[in-house]
């Protein structure tokens, strides 16, 4: 079956602009998580959505937001871009089942965002 | 706050040699993952370890978990060039999809 897809794959923006990234999970997966990867901070968790609700959130400013649609596709938005937002943004999908269940996460190819 | 440390950060090794990457985490966690990342690419899942003493092997890679010591190791046997990549460990708890990643180990295999 098709893997996790992310669009666009590459994006160049200028400071102050906003950006929206999209993630389509594997069919049947209801959980989508987002991560930011930078050389300085490594891989950091942004947030997780399950059934259209944010279920967990990392330590990022309010400029970073997300949402999930009824088909489980997710978008993340970054407003008022800063140079430090340049990063590889990865999303991961899983079944997201709770209650002591292990849910394997599958990562998408990422969106490379460059802020000038 | 959960912290995950990996060492070494960089590892340059010759082909056919053996080496081990270490992953320490600060608080009790339910599962530990190992991922591989090639330059500019996404994360490829290698192993998930769920219980104390768990050992998994795939080809020249073997991962183990000691939950009492909060330590996982990724052992590379008789390294070959195509194992050159960055390796990450990550920990999580059941019922929580959030992964906390280690710093990564950049492995370079020299012919």
C-alpha cells in the first residue's frame, strides 16, 4: 500500500511569510505526528493529531499550528516565519491505538523548508 | 523531562570492523526504536524493542535493550560501505505517539 506522502517536498519562503505543509497518512492510519529536524536541535516533536483532535503537543511557539481532516490528512502551518524555522519537517502516521498497544510509525519523505 | 543521549556522535570505521552505538535514556519508557537516515532522506525504521532483554537482528545490525540500565545498543558486525548513514534511537511510551529522539550517530564506513 502507498506510504506516507508529504507536499510540497521543497519550499523557499522569506521571513515574515507563512507556510502550510501537507501530510497524507497511510490508508487506515488515524494518527499523524509532525517533527522538525534541524542540525542544531535534532529531531523534535511538534504535535500529534488523532481523529481530528490534537492529542499531544511539543514545546514550540504558537506560530506552529496544525489540523487534521476527517480523512486523516493533516496540515501544519507556520506563521511569521523566522530564519530558524528552516528545517526538514517530517510527518509520521500510525494506527494510533491507545491502551498499551504498540503502534508502528511510518515516516514520510519530509518537506525541506528554507527561510530567507 | 525525558532525555535521550547517543554516543558517539560521529563514528568513522573501516570495513569489516565491528562497533557499537550506545543509547541512554533518562526515564522509564515502554519502547525503543532505532532508525536509519540517509543524507537528505527520511527515517527508515530498523528495530523496535519492547521489553527488557529484547534482542533483534537484521543482517549486520543487532539491537538490544536493557530497561534496568535504560540502555540500548546497536551493534554493527563486519561493517560494509552501504551501512554509512546516520542512526537515531528514539523512545516512547504506550498510548503516546510522541517519539523523543537521540542526537544521532553519523556513521561513515571507510573502504
